[in-house]
C-alpha cells in the first residue's frame, strides 16, 4: 500500500475520477434533540439517513442487540429509534456477541443517500466524530456502494474505537480509516456509515452502548447545532382530550400514530381532526408526512 500518497491528493483524485451524489459539507445527529430516528446527510431522498441494525444471522450466528424493555423487538417491524431518542436522548442498546459464527458481530448504521445504498461523495466531511459511552470496543465502518470493484481486498474500511465508561467525544479523520489510502473512489462512493461490534467465537462478550452524537469531523464538541429534518412550520397539531386537531397541512398528507413498541396504531390522510378514543391511555408519537410536510411530535392520551 503506497502511503506516500497524501490525503489531499487522494481526495482531489477521487473527486475528479467519479462524479457522485454530493452530501452537505457538514452533518450532525444529536440524540438529545432528534425525534425522527434519522440522520440528515444532505440527501434529498426521503429514504436516507434512517437508523437500522444488522447482525451475523446470515452467517448462522446468534449475536444481537438488547433494546430497552419498553421496546419489545418481537412486536414491531421497524426499530423505533425516534421513540428511543425521545426517551433516552440517544440510542441505548445492550450488545451480545454470541455463538454460531467464528467472528460474531452486530451493528447499527444509516444509509447516506437512500435505502438502495447508492454512493455519495462524503470527502467534505473530513472524517467522523462520535459522542458515546460503551463497555466494548467497536469500529466505525465506511460502507461502499460497489465494494467488490472499489476495494482490492475483502474487508471493511474501518477505524477501531475504544470502550469508554463515560460519555466521550472522538474525532476520526478519513486518513485514519484502515484501507482508505490507495482506494481512490472510496470517499466518492460511500453508501453507509456503520458502528460494528465484533468479537471471537466463544468469548460471549456483553456490554452496554449509548450513542449521543455522530457527525462530520469536529462537530460533536458542542459548538455546532444538530441539523434536524425540515419541518413545515405551518403544521399546527393540538390535542383536546382524545381528539387531535390539525391546521395548516395539505389534505393529501398522511397521519400516523405509533405506540412505544413502534406499532402504527392509527393512520389516515389529514382531515380537520382525528378521533383517538379507541386507544388506551399512554404516550404516542404522531407523524404528519406529505408534499412539503414533515412533522413529528409526542402526544399524551389520558
């Protein structure tokens, strides 16, 4: 591997060599203020940035995350990261690296451009920062759109991050990622950012993990405000008893009400009001989505 290549020259060559989708120059996701379970990367695609999890099940492994008890993984189809950040101010998970595979692994991540994992040029980010605590070491992994053709080896572009008992901020420039040098198109065909826990068979490592922030290089130190989804400021949602009243939204917008297990318990297109008398008392998340409309808020039914 030729490490005489400067990072600046690598970035310029990559940008010239491949015209990709381009993200905004910086990004920051902050779990203490985020309410949608989504990282805003600068992609205009509605499917970009949503958190997901993956594990070694396809390799016959049994590694997994343990979600907080109020989020029952057996009762919903999509992981309720929006509800989790509302409750905990970040992503809170137990990690279990279990038997069944030689190198057990489990991870979470988000797609940079869309759910099809099309590549994007992320050179301008300069790297990745995190604010986290973790009982286990893990890696920040750069997923590539066409990894078999871009990389000359079968492995991840990654940087190992050490465990930390308390919240800590780390900055990882692109040049610190293993394998990035010499792979000139890697930064222009980035498809996903992933946080991966990996161990060895038989160790059965376990620990807790909490992610408060993830962003481009230098944005996690508190001097930058997180970029949040664009919200239609004209949306007006109010709750009176068991009735939700709407104002300022287009009639074609869709309304979804989710419980704390991530179930959509009520949905419809927008009318002037929605009757929730059939729902038990409790905390719910209400989302209004449509053309030019993106609104989410917590509601309490008594």
